[in-house]
C-alpha cells in the first residue's frame, strides 16, 4: 500500500532513442502505476526538465546529439536533487560508473530486466523518502531548541546545556564563565523606532555575538532583550576580554549599548542556577550604576534588589 502511494506521486522522465526499449519500459512502468513521460533525445529532455517537476529520470547513455552523460550534467544543473538512473550496455559499464561520479543514482545494463528496473526505482524512492524524513526530523529538532528570531539557542536548551557543562567542568575541575547580557534602554528603542526595528536589532546583536565568540561558546537568547553566553574552559579574566570586545562592537556598529554581568565556576558557585543568578545580579548592578559596562559578580551584589 505504501509502495503504491509512493508510485502515484512519482513522475519519471524516460530518455532512450530505441523506440522498442522506450515502449517496453513505458508499458511496464505505467502498469505499475508510475507517471511516465518519454522522449528520444537529450535536447527535448532538457526542455521537459525545465518545465516539469520530475523526481526521476531514466537516461540511455548513448543518445543522438547530446550524450547521456551530457544530459545528466544538464539535469543536475537544472534540478540538483533529481535522481537519474543511467541505462548502459555491458561494454560501457565503466562509462556508467563515471556517470555515478557526476551524480547519477544508479545504472542498469541492457538487455533491461524490467523487474530489476522497478526495484531500482522503488529503492531510490525509498531512499529519498528516508532522507527527507531525516532532514525534517533534524529541522524540527533544531526548531525546538533555537530561538526563531535570532537563531540562537532558546532558554530551555540553554538550561539543558548549562547543566551538562557545569557537571563536566566540575568533574574535571575546570573553570567555566557565564555572561548575562542586556540591551540598555531597549523599551525606549522599541517605543521610538517600532517593534520591527527592535527585532532587527536583536538579530544584529546575535550576529555580533557569533562574530566575537568561539565555536565552542554557547549562545542563547534568555528572554526578551536578555542573552546568555557560556564560555567553556574559560576564566573570568578571559571572558572579560571577550565581553569588552562585544561591548565595543555593539556601541560602534549598533545604535545601542549593552550591560554585561559575569560569573564563573567554581570561583562563585558550583550550581548552574546560582551561576545564572549571580551573572544576572552583576548585570542588574551594572544597569543601576550607569549601564554600558561589564560587571564581575561579587558577594556584595547579592544584596541588590
């Protein structure tokens, strides 16, 4: 039943200059429920590919005018994801293998065993289906852990990764630092320029973070205009250098400033929730004392309300 549904949705282009072979394949595959279009030359095949959304092409290697390998390359230029099966004689299998290197999905030899051709088509359909399902699953997985606007990790995934990083760093007695970042006067920015401009600013800010951090650093949108950066294997002094670079870049390239609070483990705490709270306290202290600055957490800040 699944196979029939797949077949109904599959449009196939058949290109072969031997009319007997063409008729034989067309009759057999149409009986199997496949939707077929046939032509005898490469030039017409190119025009058909340009106009129609075929999933599979079956192409004879030896065609008058444009050769099968040349047609394969033209098909791949027009529709890179289109699957192409090459037809070849026993003496030209080496040529068919070369076509595989150019992007063909498979090849079959003459005389054609129609059952084998049908199985090859079904295998390719199934491989495409599985690939699409895997890509869709990856897409939804990424969607569930990233912020739609900025492309950074979202709050839920941030907490999950932070827990894992804290556990790993404590196990191996490593230092980890965390930055809590807030846009200064963001409400005024939104009120003055509008929410669309505010969203643009958030996206530009995410770009600044990516450009000024390492691949191993973990970037997340904490919520609203607040962001978190986790710096694995990084001292507070090293995190300060990066934070200064971020502050300077934001001030120069964007029409805002940011305030950053820093905390680290094991110096300040060994708990992931406390680490965020301490960085947040440091950031909040910076907001209360002038904004546009970087503040390293200290015990006195725990009294900030």
